[in-house]
């Protein structure tokens, strides 16, 4: 009996030590690398497909930074790739800057669409995540897999770590029990993976909401998107989900 009590006590003590040793990160800067298979956007039946493929790399790489502290995150464009790459015009026409307030479930988004800037005030995206058992190492963190769905039919695969406390992530993704460090959207032929984390103090100016752009309500933006689709036909319909991301 005494031996059993001793074993239980030792196990509890070891568990307490592990819990104390585990660090929970509350502020810092994460770099994300977004890779897009832009050849996948080309029409196979087009006679110009092979010509275009020869002129553009298969994958386009872009970098983004995510700053986070005090329940706020700011996601915006980061450094240029070491080798500047050509980008197909239909590959992610909108590069977003997004401040997310995880405390009150709100976002302020700046969208650059065909060189026009728009500012939107929105609620955070609601995603019905299904958490799985697969674990993947990303930027030095053990990350658990989760699968969700957005815009009714777009499947999203995410990997998150509970060692980084804010429940944020790249673009407008959030809602998991920790920070999303890996993201894949097969329909958009794109992945986002964290390359590094810097645990640094974040000045208030580095996490301020974007301000430059024409302010639109959600209904006004929907109307603008409808006009965009009419003007661009099938191309507009194909890239609308990427703009709404």
C-alpha cells in the first residue's frame, strides 16, 4: 500500500514538473511562408498553357508576419523572397492585412484588390473544427491536426500548437485551442507554414489596425464582389473565394 502511494506521489510530482517546465508563449512574431501551385490554376485545354508554364515557376512563394499580444493579432505582408518570382495574375489577387481582436471576436481587414484598397469591419470567421490525432512538427512545435470548412464547401486543414496561447493564425483563421502554425487549402492550391517564431516585445504601433482604404460595410463589399464577378465572368467566380479569404 505504502509502495503504491509512493509511486502515485512520484508520478504526480513528475507531471507537475513537466507542467512547470512547459512554456506558454503569449506574445511575439511568427513568419509564415505561403506557397501556391500556380500552374494548377491554368486551364489544361488552353493552347497557351505550356507557354505560360514555361514563363512562370510552378510554385509562387510569399512571406507574411503575424504579430500577437494581449489578445490581438496583426497579419500582414512580410519580406520579399530571396529570389523574386513572377506571379500569375489570378493567384491570390488580394493580399490582406488583418487585425484580429480575439477578446471580442472582431476583425479589421484591409484588402488590396486589383490595386484598390478596402477596409472592412467584420466578426471573426466561425469554423466548425474537427480535431484529430495526427501530430506534425512545425517551426519546432508539436502541432495537432484539425479539419474545418469555410464558405460552405472549402475544406481547410490546420495544425495548431497549444504552447502559443492566442487562438489565432494566418489570414482570418482562428478558433482552435492554440496558435495555427500550418494551414492547407487544397481547393486554392495553397499552404501556409510557420518558418520561425521570435519571442519579442511587440510595440503598440506594430499591431495597430490598418486604416488606409475605402471603408465598406459587408453588404457594400458583397455588392462590389457581385459586380466584380459580372465583369470578369468565370475568372471572377473562380477567384472570389481567394478574395474572401
